[in-house]
C-alpha cells in the first residue's frame, strides 16, 4: 500500500452510499472486542481452576464407578456397597485409598478428562461470547444504525417533541482524492433529542421507568468511533475527534460523554490523551467492564492541565484492568 499523506485526509458528513463500508468497519471493531474478551476469559485464573476442579471431580466419579463395576462382577450389590464403605471408613485403608487414585491408570484418565473438559469449556465460552456479540450487533443495527441519516442528521427529533432541534451528526473520514472510500467514522449523539429512543432501550435492557434518567441538554455522547484496520496509525481518530469536538462546541454542548469497554485499550488511551476524564468504571460481569468518561468543553486552563497530569495514571489503570 502506498504511503498516505495525512494532509490529504478529509472529514465529511455521512451519506447513504457509505452504509456498507461503515457497517463493515464497525463490525470489525465489535469482533476485535469479542476476541480480546474471549482471550482474557480463557487466560483468567478462575477458568483454569474451574477446569481443574471439574476434571478432578469427574475423574474421581469415573474411578469410583469403575471400582464399583469391578466389585459387582464378584459380589452382590449390597456387598459392593458394604465393601466400598469399609474402604472409605477404615483408617488403615486410607493409604490404599490414596494409592487407588494416584495409580498410573487414574492419572492417564485424569489427563484425558482434563483435555475433554478444557475443550468443552472453551467451545462453550466461545459460543456464549459470539452469541452475545451477535445480539449486541443486531441491537446496534436496529438502534441508531438502522437509519443513520434519520437518527443523526435529521434537523428534528423523530419522537413526539418535533420542535426539539436535533444537534447530532455522523461523519466519515476519506481521502480528498477518493471521497467514496471510507477510512473511519464517528458520531455525536444529542442525547436530549433522543429521549424516547433512549428510554425504550433502557426498558428493553431491564430498566424501569423510575430508574431512567432524562439526559441533560448540555450533554452529548461520542458514539461509533472506529477506523478501518488498514488505515490505522494515520491520525484519523484524532481528526474525527477534533471534528466532533468543534461541532459539539458550535451546538452549545458543555460535555461529551462516552462509554467504552476496557478491552479497547488503544482507543481508551487515545480518548484520555485527547482530554477525556474518567468518571467511573462499571463492572457488568467478572470479565466485562465499561470505562465511562467525559470531555469538559468548558474546562479552564487549570482543569486541562490537571487532566494532562493524570493522563498516564488513567491509561495505566486501563492497561492493568485487563
């Protein structure tokens, strides 16, 4: 691939002709998160302990069943149970019992069962994560991505409050010489213009009417930032963020909020370097947490300097989390 001049990169509003490329870029980004979550889940010590514990239990049960079967060939059912009870209860037979479960045949069986349990666990984990990813992607493409122009580029809201101006926007990055090739994308969501959609999503995810918080008109949200893997490390993300920030200021927003998984380390580092401050980390499950932050568009010079001093600490925290 020929070198790309950064000065030739342009940020323009999304058009319907960009849909397939945008969908492909976002899908690739979703997949990367899922792959990293799978690797982290597999490497986590609790997964290894679970596999080990299951393999020991299953092997012991199989060994006991084989022992009972051997006894059944020469003894009646009641005699077999009595013999096993004597083996377990007699103090002098404890050593024999231990030897029974560390003999070569038992160890070979344990290794085989461990392999089977490990493979079964990995396949089940992978299927669960891919199923979760598929549900999330489907939800995303039924949400704001179902009709990008209507959600982000319509001047008015799609809900009951038709008088409310929609200050959202969706942009794509391209080369000036090839405006039809999408290299990356980003969206700014005017939360107050999408109260009905946000509330419906909140209820669908199990929330209640009372727990739904009406967003502030001064808050916007950064969404759908992703760059084609073939065009990364060219500063495209920064250009998209700069366009998003300038638009947010022009529209009178005071803050840009965002939420991102801790598996998106590179993206999080970029957000923090750009000026986003961590507000909280939401732990949704043992293997999945969300980093929530905000960019203060009205920050004073001192507040900006304080954020810069904390950048390395915040980035280190995200890298240590997973």
